[in-house]
């Protein structure tokens, strides 16, 4: 399953959700401030994937780091 870490008011986050829907991919969307906090998210991404997220969305599929929206499109296309 695809997990999209996003934030409110983020056009790329909305595009990632729509793209998953168009491609028939099941996804879980988590919102900054409601489902996770910035500091713990950054630490988690560094520990699990060796990346420091600087943009949104950040996307993971089945435990593998994908990246942002552009990388998601390339990955699923």
C-alpha cells in the first residue's frame, strides 16, 4: 500500500492522491499536525530511509521510500 504524508493546502499532495485514484492504487493519506508531527516525522524518515524530507508530499510504498509526487508518477507509470 502507498502511504502519502502530506499537509493541508498542498497542491502536490492533492495531485498525489488523485493520481493514486486514477491509477487504481490503494493509498493511505496522513496529514501533518493531525496524524503526525514534523519533528518525529523527520526523525522517522531519517532513521528508516536515510532521507531528510524538505518538501511535501513524502511517499512510501510497502516500506520502500519513493519520494515526492514526481517520483510517484515515474514509479507508477
